[in-house]
């Protein structure tokens, strides 16, 4: 829903991907990735997009109807919430040893990201 809405509202305002990217302070290919669904913006960027485009985050996310659509609360769940729910579902299916392994890996990844290393 988000990629379609972003592209729709950008085009309706006669903005190119490069034009929107300039207003958002990002590269054109980042906007292209958002519109193709290959990448999702963080909450702060989503708010900035809504502000720049003169709309709401709810509209961009598909939480408010557009044209003949109905509101869909399930589609409004944040990516973080969906990811957390999926992780918890997987953890519940693992035995104690598996859960311990996942926790150890999560701590390892966190230490890598906090150290600035992303491998």
C-alpha cells in the first residue's frame, strides 16, 4: 500500500523522484526503492514525507481510505511491530537451546551495529 500511495501522491503533485528526493534530502534511488517496495522508511522519514507531500502518515500507510478503499487497521501495523511479532512467534517454537542461540546472536548483532560495523 505505501509504495503505491507514495508514487500516486508524488505524481499528483507533478514531482519527479529526483524532485521529491531533493525536498527530503535523500538520493533519488532511495525514493525509487520506497516506491518499488524494496525499502521502507523509518518513522521520522515517514513523517517528513507526509509533511513535504501535504498529507498524513495514515494516508501514506493506507490507514485512511482513498478513492473507493476502506480503512484497514491491519495494514496500519508498523513494520517494527510486525517484525517483533514474527520474532516472538519463531522464538515460541524453539526449544530453550534454540532461544539461547537466538538471544546470543541478537546481542552479537547489536554490538556490531553499536560499534558501527555492519557485516
